[in-house]
C-alpha cells in the first residue's frame, strides 16, 4: 500500500480561496462587476506606471495581486469561534491581531485569520476578518437568553468538515482526496441561506436591538458578507463605481492618497436587500441585508512609531471634523486628512530613515557583483547601492476603518454607545488560544530578509 502525501496547508488555502470566490461570484452578481473593474484598473496602472510594476515585481507582490482577497464573517458563540480557528488552521491560517469595535458602537470584537510567513503569504494571501458577537452587551435579559438559545441549537459546520478537521489534527495533514473534500465541506459554512431560523417577529426584535444581532442570530450560518479584491488605485475605482452601477460609501477609510501608500485604504458599497423566508412563512417574503462589496489598496506596514503617528494624525483630522465622516462633510474630511497627513514623510527613504515602516531588503546586481561584505553596515550597503529596501506590505486591518465599513452597511441607526470596553482576554478565551501580535510578524520578516540579503552578499 502506498501512503498518499499530505497536501500543503498553503495549497489548501489557495484552493479554498478560489472556491470561495467562485461561490460568491455566482451568488452576488455585483461582485463579478467589481472584480472586472478592479482587474482593468490594475492593468492600466501597471501599464502606465513602470515604477510600480517594477516594485511589485521585486517584492513578488505582482504574482499574488490577482489572488488577493479578504472575506469577513460574524459568529455568535465561543464554540463557533474556536472551531473556526481549527478549520482555518487546516489551511495554514492563524488568528492575528485583536480589533475591538465597541467604541464605534458595533457590538463585536474580532481577529483576522491569515498566513503568517512571507513564503506562505506568497502562495495565498487569503484572509478572513472574523468577528464574535458580544451577547453580553444585550441589556434585555430575556432577549439575550433568546439569542443564546437560538445559537445553541445551530451547528455551522457539516459533519464531514468536523471529521476532516479532527483527522487533519491527529494525522498532521490531509491527502489529496481528503483535501478536496475538505474544501467543499468547509465552503458550506460560509454559504448564504435564504431561510432564517426565527419567525419574522423574532427577527424584528433582534434587529431592533442591533442589526448585527439579527444578522448573526437569525441564520443557519455565518454567511461570508463580502470578499475584497486588492486594487492598485482605489481613488480611480471609487470614481468609476457609479458608472458601473455601483454606489460607493461617502469616504475612503484609512490614510489619504499618497505617493508612497501606507497601511490600508478601503471603500465599500451598500449591502443588498435580499429575500428571506422566516420560519412562519412558506415563501421568501421577508428581506435581510448583509452582503456588500468592498475594495482595498494596501501599502507599507508601519512600525509602532509609524502607527502611533498614523493614529495621532487620523484622530486629529477626525476630531477637527467633529462628527463621523458622511456624504455631507466628505470634502472637508478629505481636505483635513490631506492637511494633517502632510506631517507623515511620503517617501520610502523618509519612512526608512525615521523608522516608520518595516522593509524587505534585497541584494542588488551591483552588490552581488562587488561581493565581499567586509565591515560594511546595512546603511553603508544601502548608500552604495549594494542593497535595496522595499516596504513590507501591510497584511492586516484597521479598527477605525473596519468600524466605518460596518457602519456604512448597517446604517447610522446602528451607532449605539456601550459602557463596556475592550476585552481581549475574553476574546482569546473564546478563541481557545491567543491571537498573534502582527507587529512581531513584520519584525521577523524584516529580520529574515536582512539575514538572507547579507548571506547572499557574503557568498
Ligand atoms: C467586517 C467589516 C470590516 C474590513 O475590511 O475592515 C472589514 C464585517 O462587516 O463583518 O471588512
Ligand atoms: Ni473587509
């Protein structure tokens, strides 16, 4: 008998990401239109701007650009979250970061499941922003008990998915046949359901508490609510959305437009109203809106110092605006952002010299030809053109941006004020493990690139 080798978790993730994208394209036609717009825009940016094309080639990002997607889901219980962590682990995805959205009036806290090593990210950068509903924030004890009882009855994973997760954990992996089956079974958890698990009246009660509560509690599973492609020019896509029948939110979240993009800029279009059958109806006479479209542009990962500067400038602009950005104040918001971010150096050199971003270091042709390191420091090598630095791309999310995306899709009525705050400990208890500190990951990747680069030069 021959033993079948395991399929690498990175390849399982790559296949899963493709399967998810195909499912979403079939379920949400506007997603197909958005993908086309993003592909066209990326192509024209690469044709027009040879510097960007060259930079993406040297970092390898060009190869992952078309695969690049993130999705988002919301779950209701600790068991659901912990089992998701096990499901994602089969695909080489770990929980990274902790995002508390309650200060912005959204009763969830979240993490992002993603690959953590640069080589794995290169095979598939697929990630999932995963939120856990904070039921303890529902004040009415009767409603809370009802929500808990509805959630306790559902199982969001298929029997086969649970069996394959356990098998992967015990055996250390999945062979070809099992990996194929796993992708199909795992996909079921993220599917949209046209029928709810509660009556129309119960849905109304949950929704009146918070639309998000209804979205999590009233359905069979945590439907994927968006799948976001990566664009190289978000302003251009935002501009062209209306002509393609898509209405974007009022402002782009994240930093303003710059020569040297940093962190993450995002925009989205409104959730669709979709027909739903409640348990006391035989047909889809009700409706629910949860699924929306989003695009993003990624830039440099910032060091703690860079991030502190980003947060300070963002807060200053928002404080001066005095209210949440909206249709009416969008122009003023953009002007304030541009004005405050004038303080953030807008060049690779500037960011590197001030220690604001993380970098990947490469030995250049010139350096390889020259050979022999001698006593040269990294700074010497950079100055002499023997080494080149490119910013590391930001692989994570931003809490203020995420809150803006949630809100634009839930409506302004969803801005509740919660007394209780951040509770990373409770989140990690539910998750069944700690979530990884993203800054440590960037520092490690940067360090590995320095070591590889020095090794190449000393050969
Ligand atoms: C997640 C919203 C946040 C992002 O990219 O920051 C988000 C959700 O609506 O479930 O998608
Ligand atoms: Ni998103």
